[in-house]
């Protein structure tokens, strides 16, 4: 049986029941599409930080939710009284995300927003390959052998917050190189919202931005980036960082 036929068979067989997965100690039932990303240990450093900072009743925004590996975890951390907003522009990933939310009976906790996130509201070309999480806005991801171009809406986090009169306690972001633009569109939130962001320095050139742009943005907001996934250079290597308030003495301190 070829790999493609085997995968089609597995998806058809498990489409009704889903697949049992335990991610960072949380038991989930997930759609067979995208099941491989739901690993037992997923981004250990980021998971520990989120577990420590999220509490019952908080609101968390997941920017670049893909099929839900973070959104489902966040929903458990904030509990029944909390709220998760999952931003996902890829319609195929969003369909899997919606099924995963339903499989875990988390519809009352997770709101799905069909939009990319950038510096200003508008539209953008998005290059996707099925539900793969490496889809990118602006230009195709060179790591994907074949992509399809679609046009998707864009919001900024500040605009979304203002339109609904709401503010998140934590923002978890992974958008494959568009993160500087998204942070530029979140200047009002940067003042007192905790951010954990996956940085993709190799993608900034095609996104039209640079490390210097990010350094100016963080400096202007009084923030510094602390690596949580083992990078030696938080702004120069692929990995997740927490944005923390810079203390008067020049030492990083957690955003209050």
C-alpha cells in the first residue's frame, strides 16, 4: 500500500472517532488530518510558560492557530470560565481546527476568527498547502514543495480588540514570518498584555522587515525578548520568545 493510499485509508477509518492524543499532559481527541503535530511533548518551554501564566477565567488569543495544537491546550488552561480566540486564515486548517474543537466539546470556550493578523486591516495573498501549518502570507514558504494562492482578510490585534471592546491576558503567536507586522499592529496591547511569539528570522527578508525593525518596536514598547526554546540569540534564531518588560535598571522583568 502506497503512503498516500495508507494515509487516505487511516483518515477514512478514523474520521468519525478521531485519534486519542496526549499533549503536554492534556488528553485530547483529534481529527486524523494533522494528528501528527499533536505530540506528547510539544514546545516544552512555551507550554511551561503558558501553564504558569494562564489561569481560570482568562482570555488567550492564538494567532496562527492552524489545526489547534495550542488552541485546545489554551482552552484547558483558561477553563470553562475563560475564552480563547483562534485566528486562522487557511480554510483547510480552519476546518480541521473546527472539528477538533467540536471533538473536545470546547465550542463554548474557543472562538475561531477566519483572518490573518498583520499591521493593518485589509487583505493579503496567502500561500497554502492543505492544512500544513507552514503556509505563509505574502510569499510561498520555500519549505513547501507546492502551494495554492488564495486571498484572505487581515485584521490587526489592536483593531480586533477595539472592535469587540476586549483585551487578551496572553497572546500566543506563530505566523511563519509575519510576526513583526502583527506586533506592529498590536502596539496598544503590548503595554500590558503578555506575548509569547515564535520568531522566524529567515523569513523577514521576504516580509519586508528586519531585525532592526523588531528591535526598534520592542525598545519603543519598553520590552525585551527572552528565549524559551533554547536559542542563544533570541532575535536571531528560529524559536519562541517571551516579551518582558524592561526594568529601569536594564534587567528584564515579566510584564505586569
